[in-house]
């Protein structure tokens, strides 16, 4: 099949049922197309995909900059500014500032809490597909909820700085008559240093380059901050109130915010488990892990070799063969992307640790659409395979997968699963081409000929941003997980 060829059965279709019938007919009659064989030889097709207007840069990058992530971040900051104005007008007490800092700290933690995350995904992704496409596309943006986490984190730091300034000022003005004790002042400054460390290591450039340092600092400093903040509030309650300490704490919102934050942090660790895994070496670049139990559609699992060190998240998919056995299992694909994944591939484990509930990820929102174009590169094919267990609920889809030597890297079994997902996938073998090719023109062709509702991209950060930017700037609906989303 020529890549530039349009399917006549899809040319002038408007009713939804006819579109889906034509789509399924097209997929069933198509065969895998190894695009690089055509692109790497001089032909009209080569000219189309290597010299297309999609290769040109577009002046404005608003399509990527003003993401839902940044919009949520902005909403959080604006809401805190409104609270600040209210406090300045109505109540300038230290207690209200402490409440605001603790409330933001709580919201920051809950935004990453597995139970809360799953609740938001279940709520927004349960809307019916008969609703207008604009509403479904808005609901699908739930996967960028990270903006709430970062926004509340920054806001909690700013409020806490204000709290420390007020405490220090009051202590310096009247050190012998103030309710601020020396111990509480020392504790407040120690907490401030820890909060600055947490925010500092979260800076994107540092986080990407020194991920293990980021994760360990973020986790353990958060634990210490919760403990010290709780101690600070208890000491403060003892010195500031004429009533009993316990009664004051019961009516102190900051105290309850910190207590709930502690429970939110502890809860996933109550489900810490050591599980037996079966490693299937696919190649020197990829590994498939089979884990006991079952998984839900679009769910992500956290794994570690040492529970006190770094944790890594992977999208899961059900093992098709497990439905025929008594013992169910599910899989994930690990590709070489860093020191941890390289060590896993070089020395396949027999046991790993997991904690908390599996959380929903980006794949879950795809079920909101009738027809999608699914674009994956490398091991990004793993999350796509979750659709294999969704025979009745999954949307009609066309798959475009770019990877190097798919058969050699991922094995014949994964290729067979890919063909079960889409009988006529378009697979771009970069080894045959000698380099990566421009996917955007192919995506645009598939999107328009199939009348898809959404393009879903699963790739690395840089390529995802580039593809989304170029598609959205030309009016093509596209989404994909970006940094911290």
C-alpha cells in the first residue's frame, strides 16, 4: 500500500456508524507497512515525507506552552493570591498564615495520592461517549493534574516563608513577651531549609539530570517536614493559647491538615509488597516482566529493587494467555533508558517491591473517544497493549509505531500482540531507514482519512512536545504525556 494513497471507502463518510465500519474494514484488509523501505528510496513518497511543509517551524509555541498543566498551576497561584488579600484585609494573624501554608501542603500531597488520583480519573473518564467531543477532550486532560501538585507546592513554600518572617519579627520585637519560643523559631527555620531543598531539587533541569537525588531528597525531606511541622504546631498551641493544648489543636485547621498529609503519605507504604516476577529477555535493549495478579485498563505500577531507594513507574497490560490459566498475570515492558533500567535488563530480577495501589495513567483517557490514531515510539508500545483486554470498550484505532528493528528488539510475541491491537499497523523500522523519520505528515494523513477524534502520542519528552506542537498548530486534536503530567 502506498502511504499517499487514500482509501476510497473513507473519502466521503459522515455518519458515525459508517465511519466505524469503513475503519474496521480498512484495518482488517491492510497489512503491516514498513515505511522506511519507501522513504529511504528516491520516490514521490520520499519527497512527500522529507520535504513536507510539516517540517517547517511555526513562529508561535503557544500550543505547547499554555498547557492544562500550566493552567492548573496558574489557577492555584491565583486562588492563593485571593486568600492572601482576604487575610491582609480581615485577619493578619500568624495562625491564618499557618493554616494557609498547611492547607497548600495538604493539597500538594493529595494531588499525588494514589486513591485521590484514581478517584479523579474514574470520575472524569466515566462520562458517556455520546457527549459533545469538546467536553470529552476537556475531560481527557485530567492526565495533566501535576499542575495542582507543583502549584500547591510553590504556594505552600511562599506561605511558609511569610509564616517564618512573621514569627521571626514577633520574636525580635519582644523576645521576653512573645508567644514565639526559641525552640519553635529554630524548628520553623529548619523546616524552611528543608522546603527549599524539596523545591530546589524539583527544578526540571536538575530533576532530569539527577533523578535519584531528586527522588530521595523529595521523599525523605517531605517525611521530616511533616514530623517537624506537626511538632511546631504542638509547641505553638502550648504557648499561644490559654485553654488546654488538646482543645486548641482540635480547633486548629493547620493541625488537621498536617495530620491528613501524614496519613496520605503513610497509606501507600501500608501496601508495600515483595512480589515474584518472571523476566522475559526480549533483546539487549528491552525486557518484558510478567507479574502475578491482575491489572486494570490504563493502570501504572511502581517498582523498586530496594524500597528505601528509587522507584520507577511502568504502564501495565494484561497477559492475553493468562485468561486461559488459573493464575492470572500481567506484563510491562522495560526498555533501556537509564542506569536502573539498564541494570534490570542486564541482570533480570526474580523479585521486586511494589507499593500502594496501581494508579491510572494517560492510557485511561483514550477510552473517551470513538476513533483515535495511536502513535508510539520504542517501548511506548507497552501502554498501547493495554487495549488488548478491552474488546468491547476500546475505541477504533489506527496504530503508528516507530522503533528500531521491532522483531529483533521486542520479539515476535510482542509483534503478534501489536497486530492483534491493529491488524494493519504502520511500523516504522528506523534500522532499515538509518534514522528516525518525520511522523507528523503520516499522522496527519491517517487522522484526516479516518476522521479520528484524537491523536494520542506516547514517546519521549522531546519528541512528544514536538509532535503535539506541530499537530495542534494545524488544528489537529492531539494529546500526550508531557513533563510531570
